[in-house]
C-alpha cells in the first residue's frame, strides 16, 4: 500500500483506516479515543479494536488514563513508515524548499537532502503541484539569528504534549534566568521564532525568543489548556512586540487619492479622508515610530506628517542617515 494515503476512504476501508490512525498517532501528542473516533468517522469501540490490531502488528501504542489521557505512539523498534496524505506531502515539500534558506541553524543542507528524497517518491500529480508552487514563489532573504533545530523540535514536542518545560533564558539586556513554563504555541515571524507560554513563576503569559533559550528539559508534568489573552498566538506575539516600544497615532497628508491609498494600504487599520482628486489625509492607530515610518515610505508617494512630532523627528533622522550613506557611496565611486 502506498505511503500516500489520500486516495483511500478510512471510514469503509479497514487497512486505510489503520494507516490513517497510524498517521495521526505519529503526531507527538496524546489522542483521546473520542477524538480519534470523530476524526475517522467510526465508533470509540472500533478505535479500541483498531488500537489492538496495531499492537498485534508490533506498533508500541500506549494508553494513559485521566481527563486528558489518550493514545500515543511510543518510541520503539517497530515504527511505522511516514504516512502522508496529498496535502501533507505538498506542504512538506514546499516547506523543505523554503527551509533551505531559512532561519534554522544547520538545516539548509539537510533540507535539500530531504527534499530530494521526498520528490523521488512523490506521485506525478503531486510533483507537478510542488513544481508549480516553487516556480511561483520567490523567497525574500534577510538577516537574523539562527535557531538550533533540536531546540525547536523540543519546544514543538512540549507544545504538542502540553508538557511543562524548564530552560535557560537570556533577556535582551543579557540577564540570565531559569524558567518553568507551560508551552502554548511556536510562532515564526520572518527570521525569528517565539515560544508563547504561561510562565509558572511569574503567573502570567510571556513570549520567549527561541535563539535566546538554552537546555530545554521537559518535566513530565502535563497541564490542562489555558485560555490565551488574545485571538491566537500570532496576534499575541504581534501585540507584545508592538507593546515593547513607544507607540504613537499618526496623521499625515498623502499625495494619493483616497481610493489609491486604500488600494496600496490593503487591510491596514487606518482612516482615510479625501482632500481632493490627488490627495487624502491618513489617520492611523498607535504604532512604534519605525513601523509608522516604514508604512508611509512603502506607499511610494510624497507625504507630509502632521503629527506626532516624534515621527517627524524620526523621519528627519532617517533622511540624514540616508543622505550620509549616499554621499559616502558617491565619494567611494569617484575616488
């Protein structure tokens, strides 16, 4: 049977259902029997029977009791092949190609090797989809700290297993500390990775830069889910990053029609006031000066900032730095 199981119906085909069950159990978490039954469209009794079949075949499926207990696949000699449906296979192939130039330390060569192996066994229909996605995608290179892939794997395992984690942490000012947290999610923002977690010692939610973490050790203590004080982990990280710098609302006049400004701004949370056919006034929510300046400059038009005064001064300093940089470049070219 193919390792790509997307063409089978697990509800009516017992071998296909066992393959799908194995695929789910490969995820580093515990699955309640009721959730497995719902995912596969069968009864909890059928799930229990399928678990016994897997054990008879030599797969080390463990069960735990309790309110948050369930089934998981333990490490052992008899491990199943990697089982992927079509969407998972495409996602992994595209992700490996992206990771070849990513922010995870030492992963570039490993990603290329893994991608070559995966593409060799992809069915023709999936190779075409992966090729089309790769041809249409251009990565934007950028600088930033790299992260140990083993550390990321340890964090992801703790998140999936809802397991308390201890680690060393170095703050932005260099201060070192030991943390005990309940991991919630990993969030990738460009070239940086953040762990969103509940800090048990501080009794509050925190975000931790993965490149500043060291020696993560799971405690073996599993925890019940906590409600994050944000819509999701990505929104929480964005909120915290913006909150770490002073924020100011902006008012500026753009040399653009309101319609064209709205098109260029997309979904940015701003208010546009038409002034005439070729200009409008923009009123934006409070954000750090760097963010406000970048957003205005990215519009590609002339503009005049009315407030805040801090943004005017920030843009003036940026202009002076750009002037010095271009003057130095000109001198180097003529010298």
